[in-house]
C-alpha cells in the first residue's frame, strides 16, 4: 500500500523543527512513497493592505516573501536528488484573507506553475474584537469576546465557505476541516453546527475540492483527527475526495497515526485517496 503525507512544514516557517531535507529523509525511512512539502505561504504581503495583521505575530507563522524563491529552488533540487527513493511534491499551505486575493495572487502567480497543489486554510477569524488567530494558544483569552463557542464555529464555517466560493483564491485541498475543536471546545448546539458542516461539505463537493484528513488533532487536547469520524462519514456519503496529512512540524510527526486512520477510512467505505501532481488530481488505492 502506498503511504503519502500531504501536509508538512519545516524550519522556514519559524515554528517548525528541521530542514526540508530532514522531512524527506525521514519520509524515506518510513517507506512513504510521496511526501508533500507544504509550508505556510508568507503573511508579509498583508502588512501594507491589512494593517490589523500586525496584531498577530505573523512573522512567527511563515517564511518571508523573499524566501519563496529559495524554498522552491531547494525543493526542486531535493526532488531531483531523491527521485529514485521518494516522490517529493511541492506545495504551499495558504491562509484565506477575504478581499486580499489580488494582492496574494500578485505574489503567488510568478511561482504557481512550480506547485503540485495548494492547501487552503482558515487560521484567522475577523469578528468581535478584531483579527483572531483562533488556533494559537496565546489568543485563548480572545474566545471571551464571543458569547459562545458556537459563534466561533459559525464564523469559522462561514469563512471556510467564503474561501471555497472565492474563485480568485486558489486551492485544491481544504485543510483541518473542523479546526475550532482544537482546544476541545465543543459546540453547544451540535445540531446547528452540524447543519453548517453539511452546508459547507455540499459546497466542497460542488467545487470539486478535496478534504484533508489531518492527524495533528490526535497530538492535541482534542485527541482526534480533523475532521471527526461523524464528518468523515458525511463526506463519504457525499463522495468527497480525501487524502492524508500529518501537519508535521517535526520530522518525527510525519505520517503520524496514518495506519490507524486508513483503517477507519476503509471501515467507512473509502477505498481511494486523492493524489496531486501539478494541480491535477489522481487516485491511489488503500
Ligand atoms: Zn504551522
Ligand atoms: Zn494549518
């Protein structure tokens, strides 16, 4: 069986340990057939157009704009160096910021042809009390600006829906779909939130996107993958393509718990996972 990890970071983003090459050699050691390097796209382009970004320590979240070139050159060399041992895929995880797609694309377009796929993510919310990095533990007190956790879930899924609908925001895969559960803050009116989840999944299906099964939640307070088994079952019913990502911020986290997750996916009914090359989707059997 082929094992592929589509979501990894490295020390360029300032909050992960290990060089790109360390992730590749570790993936070879683990007998993976594909390793996707998908570091955070720079936030720096937002500083002139979205001053509130300065309320967030975005320099600790990603590489600088000037490092994009270095990152891609390095990955292309490594892809060549290890091509007989593993298939290295070149990617970015890009955060969605409403109304700033044009500025983003100005920085992304020169490099777009070099990418195998793009992970589309929502880590920042704009609501009561301004910009909010809701998955950063340092901002936990900001949760108090909201009447209930459900408000955050709704705001999050509305933002994900906008990301999906915004044609000029390029993405192939939706990352960590139910991320607001990260600190184990669960919805109060579960039915209401699940309706929002279903609405979002239907939009994903219509848009032809893939959803990542992200195992990093198993290493966090929440103790389960993103998304939950309940949502995975819904995705199977809707025939939504999936693939696996560890969200590794250390080489030891590569393909974390993948065999356990593949077992769950098979029981759900999934027999194929998506695979990307140059922004085109292929399939592998599980
Ligand atoms: Zn990260
Ligand atoms: Zn992420």
